[in-house]
C-alpha cells in the first residue's frame, strides 16, 4: 500500500518498488513512529482538529500497535512502502475509518525527521552509556595495576617507562571526549520537526510546541524548511561514532601487538579469543582485530552520508532516505565492539614482568641522566649530546651504559642509580605525567569525570523517560557501573569542568 495512490494511475512498477521501498530497514523506527503519532494525535485533539472520541480511538489503536511491536506480533507487509505506511495501515485496520484522520496536518517528511531524532536521541545515549561501561573497566584495571610499568613508545620505539595505569587511562580520556561529543550531539538534535508538514507548515491550527513537549524535545523547529531538510544530526552522530570507532580501533591494534609472542605483554582470556580452523596451536585476537576492522565501515558511513547531503536543494528530497541504514549500522556495530572490548579488557591477563623487563632496557632512563646534568647546571642541549654520546659508545663498544655512566665524572654513582629498574618511572612527577604520584591524582580526576558523565547521561535519560508520549518505548537497560547522582536539576547537565562536577553520588546508578 502507498499513502499517495490517488494521484498516480495504477501501481508502482516492480523495479521502482525494489528501488524505493524502505520498510525492510526503517521498521527500526517503529516505536518512535508510534510515539510521534501519539503526540501528533494529542496535538490535533488539543486544538480541536480531532474530537476527543476520535483521538481516543486513534490513541487506543496506536497503543495496540505498540503492543504488537513489543510482542513481535506486528506484521509488516511487503506491500507497505515504509514504516509510516505500515503503521497507518494497521491503525486504520484497528480504529476503522477514523484512521484516515491520523495523517491530518502531517507529512512523512516531518514524520520521518521526528522519528529519526527520537531514535538517535535514545540510541546515542545508549552508546554513551556503553562507552562509560568500558571506561569503568579501564579504570578498574588501571587501579589494580598499581605500580606496574611498561615502555611508553613514540614512533613505536621504546621511549620512556610509563605506569600501566597511565597507559590504560590514556584510552579512558579519549573515550571521555567521545561521551562528551555524543551528549553534545544529543543536546543539539533535541528539537522537534513535527508540524513542519511537507515543508511549509499547515493551514490547520497545529501546536508544534505542545507536540514537542509531548515528545520530551527541548524545543520545536524554528523554520519548517530547515526542519524537514536538516540531517546535520545524522552526520554529527556518524562523526561521533566514527571517531569513537577510531579510538576503539587504536585500542584493538594495541591488543593485537601486545598479545603477540614477540611483545608478550598480555594473554587474552579464552572467551575473548578465537582459534584457527587449520592451525591447531593458534589463539587469535579477533575481537581486537574486528574493533580495528569495523572502523573502516564507520568512516565510510560518515563519508557516504555527507556525500548524499552535499548537493541537496531545500528542503526534503528522497535522497534523505539514504541516511538511515548507515546510522543504524554504525550504532549497532559500535555497540557490539564496545561490549566485546569491555569484556576483553576485563579479563585480559597482563604480564608485568615482561612489560617491566622491556621498560628497564639499558637506555630507558637516558633523559633522566640528561636531567641530572641539567640539575647540576649543564644546559640541556649539552647534557643531551653528552648522554647521546655515552649511548652511542655503549652500543659501539659493547660496554654496558651503566659502566660508562659510573665512570663519567659528571654522573658517577648518582647517574648509575637512575638506571636501576623502576627508578625512571617513579621520577615522572609532572602533573598529568606517567609516574605514581601524578597517576594517583589522575585516577581521582578520572573517577570524578566518570561520575559527572554518568549524571549528565542520567539527566537526559530521565528527560526521555519523563516524556509523556513514548511510553511504549523500551526502557534503557540499567547501567552496571557504580553509583552516580540522579537528581534531575535541569535539562543541561553540569559541565565536566565545573564545581558541581565533583558532587557526591547520592543515588543508584543511572539507567543509560
Ligand atoms: N522513507 C522516506 C525517508 O526515509 C520517508 C519520507 C518520504 N517522503 C516523501 N515525500 N516521499 O525519507
């Protein structure tokens, strides 16, 4: 069935249906479509376009559709052009002729834009909740790691020792920026397009503010053309997910390297590794490789949607139907990777002796030697040249560096002590640096940051749950993380940098 059959004679050619029918994928929007329709019906009733009796018939039918969707009994027909058609058809079957009034003052153009914003708001918050769950795992592993250290690398060459906790939290902070971006995208997309109609609004007395409020949106659209043609939020969401994917990919790449026999820094738990169909001895890091591999696809989705958008004249164009599959896929792929990586990091076994042996290489404290000379009054450039000369000598003459250092009049025993195992990392005292003192402080700051982000997410999730209409939308799963504040003070959560940010956590974990 199409919603526009009056205008064109006969049905769609089969190849046109094959090209344009979207119900196979936009059924993902079904609960949001029901939520949008309920708000629309209430809006029509409020302004007298529908009688109360008509509205309650339509709301009852929509509620039944919601139940059928939740129980898996809703039947999408191959003849339904899209999810909007399928739901309107079913409402009409259930409610009778009043079903013909459901679409009054509405177009699929404002309808689909509304559905996709509702879907994105919920889904991006769920993704952010899963990022926080992964950050929690990193935090736990970082704290457990205590004073364990490993080589830090630049250019993938051993550079200076760093605490393992410092290294793990480096990934944690990148993920914190992802959470921040996802929340910012949700805040920016939190505008209702419903009431914009096909492109210009309606002659009927619609109330877009009321409808926006019903759906828990922060505001209604300002411009109807923009409302139906804007997919910035899809592009932004895809960028957020692609960059998050890039971070997960870098984590994956590291696990791939660290779990090799050559590196030997970790062993994966069997549940988070795979075998080979031919080589009986193999234990492969496929989870980490897939985290790396999925990212190409995420970047591709962003590029694809930006390319689709770039040539579009105002306002709605059918090209916009191409926004959904990339977005749905990006969200589900990222979520799958987040969950698997969280399990991998939760269970991976670190080999600290091996890490520390690599970090205690004979030259790993070279810069500390130069800094000892600086402390004794040598300009850094000269100190650097002197130590570089000793390292070169040690390699060329096969003499341990420590012997050359001991024999050097400006370094002597004090210099030799700097080369003792574990000394170099303990001397990294710069705030934010890699040694035990700043890392202990960093852990506290990271804990506070997670609390703030949990409460920011919770405020948004509460707003969604408080919205009167989407009562048939599935409630988000409980966050397994530790407690975070849950008072809903305002629509906007505290800034991560603000004082409020460190307020204590009075209530159980938010549902994200
Ligand atoms: N399936 C369409 C989409 O995703 C719904 C809107 C159709 N609007 C129209 N004027 N044909 O964009």
